[in-house]
C-alpha cells in the first residue's frame, strides 16, 4: 500500500494566501518504497514539501537504521534513524534523520528524477524570499525574516510559528547529534544539503537550520556524522535568474493586475505563449508592439511560464 507522508500545505492554503503566497502546487514524487511526497514550486524549482522517509537506495539496497548512540558515532557509511528512535510517534510528521554519508551516497536516496537539495538550491529560495547574495553566501545566522517564511504555521515552541508563505512547510523535527543524542524537537528544523565543505573525503557538509526563537536562517558546515532531515529537488528545474531573457523584459513581477512586455533590444512581432507550471495554456498570441500590456487580474495565484518564439525565457508570479 502506498504510504503518504503528512502534508499540511493543503490545510493552510487559505491562510497562506492571506500572507502573499509565493509558491504553486507541484505534481509530487514517489520513492522506491512507495512513499508519496507532495511538492511545491517556488522560484521555478520543484521541491518535496515533506521530509524524506525512504528505507532504501534507488538500487534497492537497504539503508541501515542505527539506534545505539555509540554505533551512530562510529559510522563511516550511510544510516538513518527516527527522532528518539520512535517511528510510531515521529515518522509520519518528520520523516527520517539521515547522516551525510547517506545524502552523498552514489546509490541516491531521493525519488528517481530528483536530487538532494544543494547549498545553492537553498540559497535560491532564500534570495527569492528576500536575502541578498552577500547574506546568502555568509555562514551562521543570515538574512532577516526568511526563516519565518520557511516555517510551518504550527508546531513550534516559544511562539515561533511561521507564515509558510514559501510553501516549504518546515516543521521543527529536531536533529541527531554526531554522538547519537537527539535534541531540539519543537525548537529546530535541520536539513542537510548535498554540498560538502572542503575537499574529499568530506568531514563536514553544509546544512540549513531554522529555530523557533529566530527569524533568520542558519548555514554552516556540520559534521558528516550528524543526523538531519532531507528535502529533494526535481532534476532539471531552474530558478528565475537562470533563464535567457532574449532581450525581453516583463514587469511588474510579481503582479496581481497587469503584466507588461517590453523589448530591451530591437525586437518585434514575437509569438508569446504563457502556461501554468503544469503546462496548461493560459494565454497565446503575437506581440506586435513594445510595452504590450496583458491583463492577469482573473488568473489564479501561482507561477506561470512564459515562452517567446517557443523558448522558455521567463517565469511570472501572479499574486
């Protein structure tokens, strides 16, 4: 029977809309064990909206569940655990805590066609939510309120609930320390990236942490023996800044009423096609003059793909 890791995005979509939602719903993903993960699309990238909960690599090999603290500390290979080794209480809500060896294993732990989110993937989201490039490149606590935008709307201690306008729905599932001890349930959401720090063999990997008492996002290299949660990103998706503009500007972006198309070079009579993130055609025609205006007031909130002469050049956020 297919297992579904709990999603809360659908339950809070109305509340999220009142806080300037900046994501749309993706098609989801299913891992080798049959676990289904809802997904969201933010800044053109599709992310799993819940934490990874897989028991096997994609080649069918088992990932060991290591419970004893001393055994966890001694590991030099892939392993996972549940918080407090209690799958009955925590598996549905938080998924599994993996060490960095599992994250970087060539047998791969994300569903086929998906990858463990990289340090750059997280930076892309953070900058889309308001960080500058300089802030994103820093370590320790960075940014302003991006952590609040990443947090779930429930579950946090110390009145630390977030707005989840990002759709990332990060729950405070705590972590497992390199010595095997568990800590910070209700206070912290901790995630591995796929990016190692330094040179091989990696002793540390870059992580992301969000805490109940902070609005910022933490980035640092942590011991590969630590146990953190994992989010996956669909292969081949790109962020807004990675698309070729072809000398065309669209503005304002995001917008709730009008979308204007302006040629920044001597271009004219471009064929334009606008679709939803799932491929449904919303608008098509030919741009006959510069500074063309398109009415988007009746469009649903979400991300739209814009093609000029058959080439995907822009992504547009309808608020």
